[in-house]
C-alpha cells in the first residue's frame, strides 16, 4: 500500500509530476465540453463561456484568499485540542501566494494540483445549472467555493488537516486517503451541483403537471463523447500526479495507477452499455458517457489502492448504479440535473472513497474513509447550501422566464453558438 507523502522529492520525480500536471487540465476541458453537449443548443455558447468564467473567477480568488487556508506550504495550521489530540482545521500560509518560490518542491506541486482541482470542482455544478443559471451568479458561486469551502476541505484531506491525521491520532489506517480528489473535487462538486439544482428548480416544461417528465436530450452527442476521451487523458494525469504528491507513490507505481484508471472507466462504460441496451433495446449514448465518467470519478479515490480486478469491480458498480440513480432522481424526486453531476460526481465519488477503504489493507482505513464521507454530507453540503441560498438573495441565480424561453445565448450574449442554423425554441412553454 502507498503511504502518505514524505517531505522531499527527487529532481526526476519533480519533473515527472510537473509534466503530469501540465496534462491534468484536460480533465476540466473534457467536462466542460461534455456539459455543453448535454445542454440545449440555444445555450451552448453561454455554457462554454461560463465554463471559462467560473474557472477564471475561482483561480483568482483562490490565489488571493483560498490558498492561504488550503496551505500545502508550511506544514503548520490553525489547531485546537480535543481529547489531547490536535485538530488542524485551517492552513496558515501567506496571503496572495507571497514567497511562493521559497516553498518546497512538493508544496509547489501540491498548490498547482489544487489550482487545477479547483477548476474541475467549479465546472461540475455549472453543468447542472445548464439552460437557466446566470453567468454572474455562476461566477459568484465559484468565488464562494474557492474562498470558503474548497480550501478548508482540501486542507483537511491534503494539507495535513484533521482528516489526514486520523491515522496517527486515532489509528484509523493511514488517515483519510483521497489522492485523486474523489472527495475534494468530485463529491464536493457534486454536492455543490445538488445545492444549485435545489435553488434553481427544474427547467420550465421539464416536469409538467400531468404526465411523465419531459425528455430534454443533450443537443450534441459528438461533444459529449469527445469530451469523455479528452477527460480520460486528464484523469490519467490527475490520478498519477496525485499519488506522487499526496501518497509518495514511486514512478514505478504509476503504470498500475494509470491502468486501474482506464480499467475502472472501461468497466463502467461496458456495464452502462449493456444495462441500457437490455432496458431500452438500444444503448443510450448520453448515459454511456455518464457511465464512463463515473468510472473515472470512482478511480480518483482508489486507483492507487486497488488491484486491476478491484478497479474493474468498482467500475462495474459505478456503471450500473449511476444511470439508475440518474433515472431515480429525475422520475421519483423530480430533480432536473442536465449533466447528471449529482449522480456521476457525488454518488460515484462517494462509492470510490468507500471502495478505497474496503480494498486498503490497513486496519481502520474504511472507518477513516467513512468519516470523510460523513464530513462531506453532514457538514460541507449544509454549508454550501446555506452560502448559495444567501448568495441567491443578493445575485439571483435563475434567469427570467423570457430569457429561458429564447435561450441563454441570446439572452446573455446577444448571439447564438450556431448562427447559420435554426435553433429550436419553446415558444409555447409554460
């Protein structure tokens, strides 16, 4: 089993990790393209511009404020004592990334990893708010995540905080393990998506008073599937770099981590393909894409901890469970989540965290993983919802009905993504 990271990196290891992090932004790029394809054609330009806007806002706020609390630089932090044990809850890094070049090589890589992780985190809820979430509100929400939510949880998990210290303090395995960000990125982003969907409500016409939910399929399956392929490259780099930075994985272990990442995604897609073909008579391309992504999400927690057979098993569970959960949330709970982020990122991320505890050989590791999940569900989700609900009173999240009718492109940008084509509009929606 890979152990938590030491404080030094050989020059060759630094170069390898940095090269991997240069490829990692392909993960958020793939998710942005997938989100756009899953939305309506009349909102495509707003979706991609919004993806850039939320990322830009988040990284600027994180550089100015959030990185101080995340603090993978100094190894110190704000702590309080409970039962004679230190509970490190926030970093004590310098403001505005001052003296960044004096930080250790591992700390510099860790901070770069956090920037890219944040970019992916804020894109997840943006896809769930498709076709009705205003650009300014999306950017403001990203700022809140970057300043107040993301930095604290990543400090707890990656920066030597209390979750990471569950091992030495309470003999719970090696503490909470989340090398690829299943909790810090995927579940955090998925729970943010849940809060956004609760506040926004469904798209107009999605749940009519009579009858079943209205189908609103994604407008471009090519975007969706190509986004999956791009995301794979980013995930391979993310999981490998995360294992090196946070778990001290040796370069010789990276091929197994990459293989496990690919196997998890492949098994998930195969499971979704078979399931949708059996249920609907033909495979569903959008659900297969969600299945593929759910396998990548699951691998974020356990690619460095499981065997190849274990990676296949975790992928199959994600590939079967996520499409069923998407259907349940829509038909039984009336949750309108165009990108499926709640199921793909939150639920599959939780499964990955739990699977890491099941397959890890250290005693107490499963309990440490479950405590991480409990923290996300019991503390982080209520905080995100409260902050977003307060923000909604200042900067209303939802576009006005006329803007939703004509499409977000025309309403917010004054022009569509496809000016040469006639874009369908719901002239009669209620």
